[in-house]
């Protein structure tokens, strides 16, 4: 299972590729290879990808709450209903 994402935020834009490895016996994911890079201009990157044929997009809006308890990090994402654009 592979994902490619462009993230646009107030703190800066980024691109990320994730390749999830699936155990063929159980169908469960075992681990993920991830490559993430900062982008100077995420919107221009989206236009570039569209120009070379990428058409499917999913826009996801979320807020994230971060907590730290006894050395553990807890992250809770609140994801608004996403929509597909073509």
C-alpha cells in the first residue's frame, strides 16, 4: 500500500511518500518506509503534479492535539470529513 501526500500548513509545506509493507499471511501492515521533504511552494508543486498527469486528490483537514505524559507522547488527530476532487 503506497501513499504520496502534499501537506500545506502555516508552518511550511511538505511532500511525503509512504510505502506500507503488508504481511501476506495476515494482511496486516508490518512497517512503513517513509520519505519526507520540505517544499518551498506546495501549491506550485500540486500544479506541477497535475501538469504531468496526477489527477486524484483527497483534501483532508485536521487539527492535532499533542500531549506528553511520563515520557510518552500522545497525539490525537481530529479529521474533518474529507472529500475527493478530480
